[in-house]
């Protein structure tokens, strides 16, 4: 099995319509990875840091995180900050996927360690095309397993 087959794509986005489009267009790009969705920043943090009573990440599984900025409870920028500051989680490739194209927001996310910043176009066809291109990019990315810190 190759790395891309094992890779689990985590989507943290409170917009169910966007999530359906993302999944559909990743499939169109040839990605058939398992996708797990989180509706807010707190849920994805609990999953990644293995807190609370809900789902928890597996230790020997490579993940890729698609992260919306504007989410309830904890916003995507704060999720990004916590993930990239954690020695165990910092190598998870994190792609900001958001409607915000403010250059200061883009710079802030890159300075915190995001691997890519994709603006969700308002236009359906452009959004679909952007996600298909993202899917082609993801198919090429080699993702390390999360190594527990001693």
C-alpha cells in the first residue's frame, strides 16, 4: 500500500455544502482516501490531541488537514497555531482552505506554518476546479506518520 492510500484527509469546515464539494472534487481528482469531517475547531483539536470522549486520531496513521479559518468555537488560525506548536503534530501537512484572501491573513497562516493557502472561490465551477487541483497536489505529497514524542 502506498502512502497516499493510507493517508486520511481531515476536513475542519462548518459549511456542509463546501465539505460535499470538497469530497466530490477530491474524488474527481482520483483521490479515494478516507475523509473525516469536523464541524468546528474544538472538535478537530480534541481529535488531534486525543482529548474528550469523541473520535481520536490513531498514532501510526498519516493525516493531511484541510482547515477553514472561520469556524465556531475555535477558529482555524488558532487550530493551526496549536498543531504547529506541538512537537508530535507539527509535521501534519496543513492546508488552509478559506474564503479569506486578505494578504495579512495569508501571511499570518504561513508564518504559523501552514503548508498551503487556498482561497475558496465563490463561483461553483472555480471552486470545483480549485479542489480538483488541490487533489492532484495531495496525490503527490509524501506524508510522514506521526511519531510519538518521548
